[in-house]
C-alpha cells in the first residue's frame, strides 16, 4: 500500500518534501504520533500546573522512543533523505535537541539552588529565566504540533485535531 504523492511541510524550518510512504513507514509514523500526542511536550503548557522539568523530561523521552520505533521498523523506513526515518531523526537532532541542549543545564543549575522546604514548582517559578524558557517551550510546541500533522499525514490518519 502506497500513499499517492504525499507533500508535507516539515517543522523547524526543515523544508518540505514529496514522497510516497510505505506501509512500514505508516505504522512507524502512527506509533510515533501516539507517543508524541500523549506527552506533555505536545499538550498546552499550563503555567499554574505545568513543570518545565516535566516538559524537558517529556522531550528527552522522545529520543529513546523514536530510536526504538525506528529500530523496530527496520531499514524500510530509511530509504533516503525523504523517508520517515530521516525526517524523524532530523526533527530530533535539528528541531528538539537545540532546545533541550540549551535549557536542560540552565534549569538544572537553578534547581540545584532550591532551598530546603521550598516546593520544586515554586522554586522553578522564581527562576529569573522562567518566562523566557516558557516562551521558547511554547514556540517549540507549535513546531511539535506541526510535526504531529506530518506524522498524521504519513500514517494516513487524517487530522485528529487532538
């Protein structure tokens, strides 16, 4: 089963491409879609309840799950630069990794200064860079939502509007 001339605009300024996804790519895209859409990283960030540490952990876990999905799918998802495997790797390395690389050590440094008896979320909110990180995370989430649309197109599931 092949998709007919699938054209997608990739998130994170990675360009656009046209290709036909094979059945293995469709199944792998569905698996990654489910992983991503059910994570904090893809859900609206609620300042009053959200945790930037939780967001970073959610993003970090995507690396392991994506690797697992690609390994399980095998080489049928890696038949060139426009294949599902190549797209998934580029989204991780060029889209999500720059955010986690910048913000993980910065937040960890602040977390290390938390006084005893102060709730972690309260301490996180007191961080002078809190607003900056929230803004960048929300911007990243918009790109992740675009990636979800790409995954939905590859999986041939239509827009589930989740």
